[in-house]
C-alpha cells in the first residue's frame, strides 16, 4: 500500500479538496484504494462477530419465568405449546405498575397487510398500559428492504426501527452498527433483571442481538427448527384417497397423477424451499448459515451436491407440469396461499404458522377445509438431514440519538410485550381490549372483526417471550405445529456459525445476491444446472474463496456459538 | 368528372393569390397595423432595454418562478449527486446520506471499469435496445392509426365513447395490467383453460422468455396507445377544413386526402415525438419489467433501469448504480442530439433549433 492511499483513509478524508487530491494521486499510481478504506478503524463499521468469552461479557443474565406451565414443553428446539385458554380472572400480572415515563417513541416497523388507523382503541390501550406514547410508522413488509436503506441513510431515523434478518443485505449491517444504540449498559449481565420478562428471553436469542460487538438488537426468539413446512390439503387428500408421499420420487409420481389441469387443479406450488430441506441443503436464510465446516474445509451451500440435487428435483416438478402456472410467474402470479385455499393446488410450502393462519381464516368460509404439514423425508425416502435456522431473526433497534429516557421507555415497552402466556400483559398485547377487540365465548378468547383488523402486526417485534405457540381456540393445530417442530427438530443439525450474527466485509457483501434469481431460472427450465456450476466458480474467483478464508479465520478466532 | 375540372381551376385561381399574399406580404406589401415596420428595430431595442421587457413581461416571468424552482430542486440539484459514481459511496458512513458524500473515498473511474467489464450490464443494454426498436416499430405507429380512425368518426357520441374506452387503460396500474394479461393469456388463464376443457393443450404466454418482448410491447400498446392519441388528435384538429374541402373539390378520395392533407399536417408532430422517443430510448419501462422479472427470468427482462435499481437499491451498491445511470444518461443525450440533427436534415423543426 502506498503512502498516498493510506493518507486517503482516516480523518483527512473529511476535506473535500484533499481527498480529491489523494484520490487522484492514488488512481495515478494504481493503488488499491478500496482496500485502504475498508479497515478505517471506525468502531461503527466493525466486521466479524462476537462469541464465547467476549459475548459472555455483554449478554444479559437468564432468569427463567414460569407463569403458566406449558401444555406441551419444548423439545428438540421446538416452541412450547399452550392449548388451554386461561380464564380472565386467573391471569397473572408480570408488570405491576405502569413502567413508562409518558414519553414519546416513533417506531418504524414492517407490516404485512393493511395497517389500522393510528388512534385505534388497541394502540391507545397499549400506550396507556405501557406508559409510552408510541407512534407507529408501519411500512409494507414486502418492500421493506428498499425503504430501510433510504431511511438509514437519512438524518431522520425513527427512535426505534424493526429490522428482519432477511433484510440484512449489502451495507445494512454496517449501517446498523453505525446508527443504533448499544443496549449493553441497560441489559448486560444482571442489569436485565430490571426487566424480568426480557431476562427470560433465551440466551441464544440474545446472542443474535450482538451487532458489531455490542448488544444492539432486541431479538424475537424463534425455534431453531426450520420455519418452512410443506403443507397439504388433508380434506382433498382424503377425498381422493391419496396418501402423503414419502420420498422425492414418490412425490413426483403422485404429483403427476394428482394434477388435472383441465379442472384447474395442480399438485403443488413452487416447492424449492421444501426441496432444500428434503435434500439437506445448508440453510439459506442467514448468510452465515450458508457456511459449514466439513472435514477441514468450510463449504458454502451453493458448492454442495445437495444444492444441485434440490434444484434438479424442483426443475423436474416444473418440467412435469405439476406446478400451478401462476407459480411459474413468481411474485407477479399472486399469493400461493390463496391458490391453496381455493383448492387449485394441493401442496405448497410456507412458514409453518400458515397452518394456523389458513385454518383460522377458512374456518368461517369453508367448513370442510383441513390442512396439515407433512414430515420431511430424505432424498431416498429415509430420515432427512435438516439444518437449524437462526434462533432469532427479527430485531428491534433504538437509534443512538435517542435520549436515555427514551431508551428506558423502549426497554419498558419491550419488557411489557415480552410477557409470557397467561399474563394480563400478554392478553392485551396479543388480543387487544376485551369487549372491543375480542370477546370470551365458552371460555375461549375470540377476536372480533375489529380485533382481527387492529390487533395484528404492531407490537409483534418489540419484545417477545421464548418461542411459543398458543392458539387455545384451535388446540389440535397448536399440538400439530409443536409436534411437527419436535419431530423435525430430531433431524436438525447446527452448522458452524449457528447462533452468531456476522457482519461480512462490505466488499464481499453483495457476492451471493444473485443466486436466488439463478435458482428461480433453473427450476423453471430457463437455465441449466451447468449455469449454476459456472456461477459458483465465478463466485469463488470474485471473492468467494476470500470470504471462505475470512470465515475460517472468524471460526478459528471466535469459535462457534456453543 | 367533367364537373370537377371546373372547380379545380377556380380553387387554384382563388387560393394562389392568397398564398402569395401570405408569404410576400411582410416584405413588399403595406405593413398591416405597423407590425412589419417594427421588425428590425424592435429586435435591436429589445436587446438594449431589458428593463422595458422586464416591465412588460414581469407578470409572466413571476408566474414561472415556482415551476422553475421545482425543476431546479427536483431535477437539477439531484444531478450533483452523480458524483458518487466516482466514489466508493457508503451512505451510512456519517450522520446522513448527504454528508456521507463528502466522507466517502474517491475511486476515479473504477466503477465505470467495473460496469464495462460486467457482462450483465451489456446484456441489459442489449435487451433495452431490442425492446426500444420493437416498440418503435410496433407501438409508435399505433396511436397515429388510432387517431386517424377516431378522426374519421363523425358522430360525436360514438367518438367520445371510443376515446374514453381507449384512454381508460392508461389509468390502470401496471400490477393491474399484468394481472389482466395473466388472467387471459396465463397458463391458468381463460384461453388456456378453455382450450384444455375442449381437449387441447393449454399454453402460457406469460412465462415464455422468447416472446417476452412482444408480450411487453402488447401490454404497453393496450395500456398507453389510447392515451398517446391525444397529441395527434390535437394536431389533426388544427388542420383547416378548407384544405379537405378543397381537396375534395379537386376530386381527391378518402385515401388521397389522408395522404396529401392529413399526413403532411401530422408530420412535424410525428417528427417531434420521434426525436423525443429516441432520446428516451433507454427508458423502456421499469415497473412493468420489474413485476414480470420472476416470470421470465433476468435474461429476458433485465433492462438498464431495472439493472440500476437492482444494484443500487436492492444490493445497495450505490456508486455502481450511479455510474450505470450516468452512462445511460450520456448515451441518451447522444441519441437525442443525433435524432434532432436528423430531423433538421429532413427539414423538420425537431425539439430545438440553434
């Protein structure tokens, strides 16, 4: 590195003219200017991860809370299940007095669906109970990544920002390290005991909240069992006498038989996500999970045989014409869930929570509707190999410009929302105001139409207890979901960087962005498997191998999360 | 036949003196209301007395100020942001994205080198030009034809209804347009399902990358061709009826009248729009293509605008995207200058004159 290039990093860069001169000089001698600026020594842009002893210093203490004993305890990384409703009179109190200071907080959050009006009874009741005047800035969840980048680049960052893990692309992780406050001084170690409900959040979820060496994010704890489930129409399967296929080949054979395009019936929707699980492909959610130590070498998911096999099988489904034509169109084709409930497809894959969501939605519209998740099978019909997903993948941050009082109000809000099942706080957060948003019928809380519209989306990410599934009005579904997680959890392995939040170096952070498009092209027969192999070798030479060494060093220096 | 020869002679005799009067009046005829005499001197006086002109046009100038300000703030100031194309810009480096421009390191032409070495960029350029040429041939003439058609309808009510029906799709969003096409031509659309019910093989026009460019053009025609006729209708309405009557008197049939009267009247407008269209050649639709990206894949659907969006907004590679946008702007400027020159050579006004 030349002295010229070195001088262009650091404080001298502030001067417009000097930096131009330095850049011109640097370009003239052809030095790697980019490399010079990567390090920078700015605390805010810290790359890498934090684990082991370093993490132990900043992680909050864990104090279990047991208000209601779960009807189904957690096992194999599953959520806990609550199948019984708790009568209003027996609800416990976990937050004894109004915790907030009465201050104001602006919260930007993704919202899937139509956000309610800002002054609805649910928000008002929440504000009153928490003692914080929250103004919601609900943004469309589907295009949240586009909005997020612009908001973080502006000087008007809302006090609190919710960031889903799948939006942590490109430079967003470094933006988070630069723009959001360190919560360590309020939560590390025993300090969290001021917020008992947050103290009951599992440590592995907190570990995910460490961004750039500091505890910045309030995590939404999640089961580490894969969240994607293959869901099928149990009622239609029974009507036609089908049994659930037990291997990829069986599935293909069944799909060909079941597809009847003439009567607008296709066997399945896009099954790519299912294929990844069936063939044991490393998890595709969080970038760090793409890597796993195999033997003595770190291997990326796109380099594996399983990846190609999964794509090839999905391609066969498309080629056989058993996939709904609208699914071929991707996003423009509309929502897969609607095709499923309309009976145009028999199988689709989605977050396992759709099992409850669609059942609850269809209960009033189609009395015969019945669905279920089926168990993953391995490539040969035996046991599958599943890879764990991150134990928290949605985070809530508070701006580093917020006052101390605002941070405390924010934590009070999170502590309130993290109240476990069986508390008054939980009922208010999850069901809203009794009599307005829900009514109790035969001992079961049932949301009114107003409740369905308003108690939905907001307060979902600002603090949560350990993973739970609680649908007392549909106890069978609750049981089915938890047990599915437990069965799948038995086959689930953790890859090398499980549980860690990794900030990749900016120069490589876009490297793998286009694989998803390529996958979609391959399964639809527009590109070949050999194109994937070509893309992988391009990826290696454009920085994939460098990234491998970088991750290797991270592993050697930090160890894994466990 | 013999009847028509007589009027022809008379009309010629009547119109030619008028024409002469029109063109020569200013040079040798007596100046009507002193206008002619003012010509040369007014020009000189205008140059000198800015104050007088200001006093005269003050109100008009003041009225344009708000619009000028808007243009300045939203069209010209952002141009300065293009400097990030010469940087490794990171909007999160400092307090806000604007200040970050001053703190991001300069990299000279590195982003441009990256772009020119990127096969995906050239692919997007190729797709853009293919789509542009296709739309020029298949889309551009449609509004003209429609305008002629509407213009030939005499009954006002039929005309109004036809116009309204043609304008309507312009107000639909692209999501709706794509959905309508999907419901008709998609793999589970009306046509495919009807075919299947009658024992034929269904088809799917929406996911075929080979014909995607025609599909996109068809969608554009359906959505915007009706709207495009407005300009041409305006041009047509300014054609004096005398000319048609005169041509009819001379025995010109429908086709001859269109060829010799209507089309020459439209020529300047067509030339103008053509020049503008060529200048816009690299803008072939954004939302429409982005929406159908997954349906046909990147190879068929990536154009310059979606490429810039994908790299800039999706991947947050702002400098790279800015550089690609800059290249697009420069090429577009070159195209519009060339097209304007060609228009001048053909004797048309084009967008501007020297």
